[in-house]
C-alpha cells in the first residue's frame, strides 16, 4: 500500500490512462488491487507476487504523474482482498466523500494522516460498497 500526490496538471484523462495501463498490464504480472484518487492524492493497494509488486512500486516511484510516493506497508497476505479486479478504481464522488468523512473524520482527504489499518479499512469498505453499486464505477 502506498499514497502519493497527484502532480498538478494531471487531469481525469491522465488518470484514465493510468487505469487502462494497469488493467492491461497487471494480469501479466499477476497483480490485483484498488486505486482511489480525489484528484489531489492517490491511495493504492497492490496485491501479487512480491517481485511483481516491488517492480510495480519502482515504476510508480518514477512515474511523473506521482509525487512523494510513500509506502505505507508491505506484507505477505494469505488471501487477496481485491483479487477479482486487475485494478479496481474508486473515484471521488459525494458517496465516497461521505464514507471518508465517516471513517476518518477528515473534511479534506489526506492519506498521510492514516496508518495502514485505517487506510486498508477505508479502501476495503469503498471496494465493498463499489460492488454493491453504492460507489459508482469508473469506465
């Protein structure tokens, strides 16, 4: 899990490009996960073989659309939480903002204020609600 700042000037089409690339390339690396952005921050969980996750994290650190890439946690997992998705995407909308406020107390989302457990719980809840169509899908 990591967070980073969205580099100024990266618009929705730039984020869509990131998502398309992840969905195209992640199956080849056996990577799954979830990405959330509010247009100012990225918060992402990557799941898969350690070598693949490490390689992808290196690519992200050098991606000019990200600034201040900060690893929150790396750990071995028994089961993937987001294994059904090459890369789930959660965009900022009113339902997401309300869930974030409820779970974190933040009026303005800043993942640097979250520890691993808080960030994981937030992404897991947003992912679960995405499945129930509460959180809209990004295409």
